[in-house]
C-alpha cells in the first residue's frame, strides 16, 4: 500500500473527523434524497386536480413575474428563464424587496401579468408583503409556491402550489429549491403543450439516482485535497440562475466567497482573480457549449482549477477540467437545471464540514427571515 502522504492523512483526518456530522446531517440527507423526492413530486403533480386547476386558471396570462428572496429569488430567475424558453412568452424575476421598495421598476401595470411568489417556508416577511401589494394594491393575480403547510403565503395568494414532500428541515434550501423549480417548469410545459417534459424530468430523477452517490464521493475527496481562496460559478441562459444559487449554497454552508457570472462575461474583467486557488465551476449548456468551452479552456490556461458540470463531457472538457460531473441523460437541456446544482450543494456542505462549520446550523442564518 502506498505510504500515506501528508495530503492523504489530511484527507483522512478531514473525512474521518466529520463522519458524525456528515452521517447524521439533515442537510446532507436532504441533498441525497433529491432523486427520490423529485420522483414523488412529479407523481403527485401529474395526478393532482389542484395542479390542473392552477394551470387552467393561469394559462391565459401572457407575462409572468416571478418573485422571491434568497434561494427563492434565484429559483425565480431560473424559472423565469426556463419559462421564456419553454413558452416563448415574456417572463422575468425580481426580489420581493423590489416589489416593496421600487414597484414601478417591475412594470406591474403590464396587461395579462401573472405573479408567482415563491417561498419555501411561506412565512418570509418580504414575500408576504410583496404578495399583498401585488394582489391588493396592484390587482395582479398571484400564485404562491411553497413547501410549507397552511402557510400565510397560501392564505395571501389567489392560488398556491404546496410541495410538502419536498420541504427541508435544514435552514439551507436544497430539495425544496430543485423540486419547486421542477413544478414551475411542469406548469410552463403544460402551457407550451409539451407533454414529453414530465417524462424527461422523470428520466433525470432516475439518472441522478444512479450517479449521486459517486458525485458525493468525488466531491468529498476533491474538497479534502484542495483549499480555495475564491469560487466562481459560470452559466449562460437558464443556467445563470443555477450559477447564482450555487454561489449562495457555497456561501451559506461554508462561509466562503462565491460569485456567479455569465460564462462569457468572466473574460471581461473577473478573470483577473484566476490562480490555482480559484475554483471555477462551469454549468455547461448544450445550446452555448462551444463558446462556453472556449472560456473553460482559457481559464485552465490561466492556471485556474476547473469543475465542469454537463450532460456529456467531450475530450476537450475532460482534458481541461480537474473535476467533471456528467448527468448522461437523453433529455433536453432545460430538464437538467435542477440536477446541475446538486454537485455544488455537496461542495458547499463538505467545504463547510472541512472548515469545522455545521451546515445544519449555518452561521448567522435563520430558516426564515422575519421583519418587524
Ligand atoms: C428564503 C431564505 C432562504 C435562505 C434562508 C433564509 O426563504 O432566504 O433562501 O436559505 O433559509 O430564507 P423562503 O422565503 O423561501 O422560505
């Protein structure tokens, strides 16, 4: 057996010492439960008269405004980008605080506007305030999306999707984020008359179930061997919302500094930070992959540490990446939004544990932000 190098013993020490935190952690359990939870949620929604009713009552609305806070805001961004591509109709996202403080910037007078207020807890003060302003002051029909039960959000919106199965105990949103995103993509697919999309999400759930354990192992050993001074998350189109959420996950669970960028924007200045201690994660789309891969190669040439998340990696991606995650599913790229965030949920978790933090009890964070 090869003598234990310093890195190995450090790796063993960091992996062993956090076993209990790892094994018993609600956050890790909830991350690893996602493929099964997605399968259950898709099943529930496919046969839910309530969901069908929500589609029937919102389908004619031509412009959709997605609203949320924190992770729920980045979900709103990914859902809006996905809906634009799925339906070809207008859709955008704003933080709930903008509805409160700069309502005129959200074009609330747009004819045919449908508002979607997303809140895992259904209790976040800004989300409730935004729902109330949209509904009562601006007369915009409101659809709530939550994982809570009998929440103030449900009481404060015209319609509500409540995914109790996908709720997280952890203050950190993981399966709630991916499941609520899938539910909004299903609604858009229904509006686009795209009956195949639910099958593709089911394929993604099955495929992720077969790779998630190996993803978790690769992340844990990668994190054990490396220390980074900065993290950048790069994605184009609908993957930009996923890059935003990935940066937040790393920050929430490991108190490290992570920033999201549109991949090609990274050349326009931010690449100044690239060193071997910079971890650059690329969410490679299929639509933009040639141009995105060129950025990946450029950053590797600058000496950056590259993590690639994609459906299938070609030799160029493999030879220029330090770590590759492949989903390998025969689905269209929009069905890959949710699973692509999973490796970074895991990276945030294991980086936090390595730094002696407790992701189940993230520093300075509460599960719900309540304001006076
Ligand atoms: C929104 C949120 C979470 C964050 C933390 C505080 O919650 O910002 O994204 O992780 O838990 O609250 P919600 O409105 O979706 O419940």
